[in-house]
C-alpha cells in the first residue's frame, strides 16, 4: 500500500508503468484514472494514514457471508482440493475465515492475515496468524494463497502480487476474487454502483488488467472469468431507503429462496451464463499457478 504524507498523486499505471492515463470525469469523486495500455482503473489520489485508519476503524465486522455464498465457497474448495496438491493455505485479509474453516475441515494447515485485535484473537482459535497485512511476514512457503475481495483495497497491486509470489512453493496457486469494473451492473449504475468507495477501494480490475498483473509476476492461468448478477443489487438500486433497514445477507438469502420457488433462479442463471460469456459478470474469479 502506498501512503501519502501530503496531497500526492499516482502519475503512472501501477501495473504496467504506462504514463498514458486518462481521467474518468463521471467518477471524479473517486479520483479514478484508466491506463490506456492495460485497461487498469485506479484511484490516483494517494490516501494518507489518517484516511486509512478512519476508513477501517469503522469497518463492520458483524457482517457475515450469506448461506448461499458459503455453499458456493464450499464447491470451490472441494474442487481445488480434489484436483490440486494443497497442504497449506494462506488467506490474506481473511475476514471471518470462511475459506479457512473449510480447508481446516479437510485437514489442511491454515494461516491468515487480518487487522483488528478482537477479530485476530477470534481467528487464532482455529488458524495461525501471520503479521504484515497485505505484505505477510513469513519464512514459510504456501501451496495456496487466497485474496478474496482484497486486491481492490490496495493501490500497489504489483507489490502485493510480488510479495505473494515470494511466499509460494514451486507450482504455488493463487485464488482471487474482486469486483469486475466491466460488469453490466457497473455500466448500468455507473458511479452509483456500490463497489466505488474511496479510500476503501483503490483498484478496479478487468479480466485483461488482472491477467496482465498475474502473468507479469510469473503466474499462468488455470481459469479466469467473470460471473454472477446480483438480484440484491438491483433491488438496492431501486429501493435504497427500505433496504438500508434490513440485514444484507439475510435479505440476499431470502431473495435467493424466493427466486428458487418462483423459478426466477433459472432466469438469473441464464443471465449469469450470458454475462460470463461476454465478460460482464459482477465478480472476477481467477485461479492461477506459479510458473517460475
């Protein structure tokens, strides 16, 4: 993470070092720029430490993943364990540890980084803590590193991926999820889309820019795609006042349940498939293997 003491700006792309970057006037309040070479979108205003501390001191740790999200994670974990030699896992910014809980269930060694003493102490009851946040300080090498909804929180993705590569065993794996800047939802909602939040989110990826970043640091693609459309997001956009009064995850599960009973889930799945084919899904899912 690059921290500023004064009102400093990033003057070149933090993936490919290209200086040909342009303003995104519709996203001016988020200080967004786009690299004309690799299609990386980023906030070029460097936050100071006070901004960062204020942002994360107000982080709501009571929010947990929906039941539907947990089931989806379980499918991913099962698939990875069956196909790849994974003995230990490091989850950077692991949240409430949902990924790690499942790997632990299969007898894997589980490690994490996080911030906040209460959350860290809670996670230590099941998993091993590593200091350093987004730049973990460890002599241990890992088979799998997870970055789930984390990479968008740094304005220096090069340093993050380089740090991870140095921590990995030969043929190490990296799993990343992050919002897709090119999603249909972003194109509809534009600057009102919920992913935009300065200084919490500083980097916004497309399939192209994330692939360039990983290949630059010696990773080879196993899969990389965008998927999903959020029924909750649509309702949130058109009915913000009411949705602010309810639990997001319980609401999401309720919407999923209603969709299944009404048959809307089949339409949602069809839309998700089309968006995946067109690279317009709301989330990027990347699974890459260290090739050097």
